[in-house]
C-alpha cells in the first residue's frame, strides 16, 4: 500500500517579472510558487499544488489580492514601486505582503538571486509579520519599508 504524499506548505509567490528566479527557487524550495506553476512532487516527498495564479500576464490588481488570500509573501521586481500607486493600493486594500527587488543590482537572474539570498533570513522573518506591507530590497541596502499612503 502506497501512502499519499503530503501537501507542501507554500509561503512565497514569485511574480512573473522574475520568472527565472521563480523557477530556480521552486526547484530548490518546496514552499515557493509562481504564476503558471503546475505544482507536483517537490523536495522532501511532498506535493506542491498548482499555483492559483495561472497566467504570467495577470494584472497586479488580480495577482496581488490572490497572494494575500493565500497568505503568501509576494516577491517581485519593481525598481520604482513607491511610484506605482495602483500596485500600492492593491497591496493596501488586500492586506498583501510584498518584497520588491529594487535598483540596478537586480538586473538579471543571477543578480536577483544574489539580492534575495543576501537578505533571505530577513525576508523569511517577514512571514511572521501581518500585512499590508511592501519592502524594497537591495543587495547592499537590505530591506526598506515603502509607504502605503
């Protein structure tokens, strides 16, 4: 008799604007999903469900509330998040939690991974924090809160 695999607990949603990073993280961590993630067997004999955000082209106003509903911490790349009023409003209204890679340091997949890995323990600590919030993250500057009003 084969025992059914237990579901993986997803904690992080990595947005379509950093799909290269999303796929790397999802390969090495069972708690990461991304738009269009088909789910499946992951590290530790668990099964990650398919991502409820099915389209990489989903509008911010669609995927941000969905990440909040799921309780996921969203990771994205937005060098000028503080000027994106619609995105900030979507985070504020939905109670979402977001980390936005900012600056020229996050130019390509390797640099984005470096930004995240240099700050991973700080990002991980945000799982215990209630939303709504947005933090900008850079390799050398750490996490800085973005004003939501």
